[in-house]
C-alpha cells in the first residue's frame, strides 16, 4: 500500500478516521482505532508534515487539540483503496440472493469442519 499511496497502512487508517470527522481529537482517534496515544501522535505528526492534516485548538475548549484533514488529505483519501471489509460488503451486496445463500451455507459448513467441538 505504501508504494501505491505514499501512506503506510496505519497512516491510511488514521487519515480515514480523521477525514470522517470535521475536527476530532487525537485521543478519540486512538480510542476508535484501538491505538496507543503515542502511536497516534507519531502518525499525526507525519500526516501534518505531509500536509494531509492540520492541528488546531478547539473553539469550545482551548485545552483540546483537534485534527482535521486538509484539502490535500481529502484528495488523498479519495485515492486510497477501499478497506477489505468495505470491498467485501459491496461485492457481497451485488451478488444474487442465491449466491449469497450458497456462500453463507459454505461458510457455515467450513466453520463446522474446523470447529474445536468436531475435532477428535
């Protein structure tokens, strides 16, 4: 992913989270993504240096720092490939009902075959 987008997978995740909000605290990003605060700070530093994100003080609470995607960051978000889950969800939704039912039946059977309860 890094070669194609110029962003590491972690940077892409953080940029997606920031881009989904009109100003969000780094702590909220860390909580949502289940990353450590120091990790988020490091990633946000890199995104700020690259011009994809800005840091500003909150109008409501001057102690709070908000991060927000820049126009360049929003543009980079549009170029990022879909996360695997979104790609799967879209593709599954485009399948005919009988295909969906067949796939679910196969996955249930596979789950039964590898289940700990079925091992001797």
